[in-house]
């Protein structure tokens, strides 16, 4: 099995199997939402599209990057997600990196969305598929985000070594620019950042499921799948 690590702008064509990585924070938020009872998450390309979907489906909750905004229920924050009762609810999610990265590879045959929380389950799922090549789509910093690269490398190592130790990959992510930004955001009291976000983003292998994304008339739908 070959592994490729690339940002969305470095892809010349849609890969057959894509693993879209966003550790801080979209696919950590998504994983904790599923753990909390969410049925599905729909990716929206813009804020306007997200609010239009919510208007057509009033029971859905709208989530976005950045400071709280009219019409959105909470921010792209795993800490805020854990504080919500999401049983039976659906989310519509719009973020600048994670959901945008998934939408960019919408023509791939298989799309997995991953963070450290679902890393080992994602590796197990990929091992069962046994593709010739896996393309890890690094969504942060135009393909250079250290936390996303660390997670991708950990998943790749876990495919070939099922009992791989995540500690050095977690430490690499802890030293990333995105981690520093989260710490600073808490210090400054930014309402879109929860005090537990960094800790939750760095918890490896907490979920027993992987997350697959498939095109839909709504846009793209993220669902959990038992690895």
C-alpha cells in the first residue's frame, strides 16, 4: 500500500481513496458529535448554504468556524460539542479547512475524514479495504499543518503496525502552530474556543468508528462506520 501526503492544491486529480485530515478542529468536532449521538453531519460550502440547509431542516444544528454568528448554534469546537445533547440530531458544518478539503475531493471513490480521535479505527478500515494507494489530504496551512501531517503519519503507521504508539505523533501535534493558537485563544477568551479543545484534539483512538463522506443532494454527508 502506497501513501501520499498532499494539500488540496497539490492534487492533480481526484484520488481513488482519500483520507481528509483536520485535527484542529473539524473532524475532532465531528467525531465527538457522533460519540454524543449525532446521526449525520452535512458539509456546507458556505455560511449561506449552511443556513439555507438549516432553514429547510429546522431540527438540524448549524456549526461553523469562528466567532458565534447569527443562525449558527455553536462553534466548530469539540469542547462545545461535548456540552450539547446531540442525541438523534443532525449537524450542518462549514469550516475553512476540513469540510472544504472533503468537498475538494468529492469525486474520490472513497472519502474518509479523520483526526486523532478516530485514527486507529480509520487505519483498521483502510486495512480492510486494502487499496493500492491512500492519499492523505492535509487540510491545514495549504498542506503543511504539522498536526494534520502528524495524524496522517500515525494512521499510515497504524495500517502497517496495528499496535503503533501514538505518543510521538501527539507530541508533534502539541507543538504545532494550531495548538499554540488554541492555547492563545483560550487565554484571550475567544468564545469560539473551549478550554478543553486542545486536550480533546490530542486524544488518540477514543472512537471505535471511522467516518466516511459521500456525495448527496444536500452536498456531502458524513456518517460513522464501524471499522
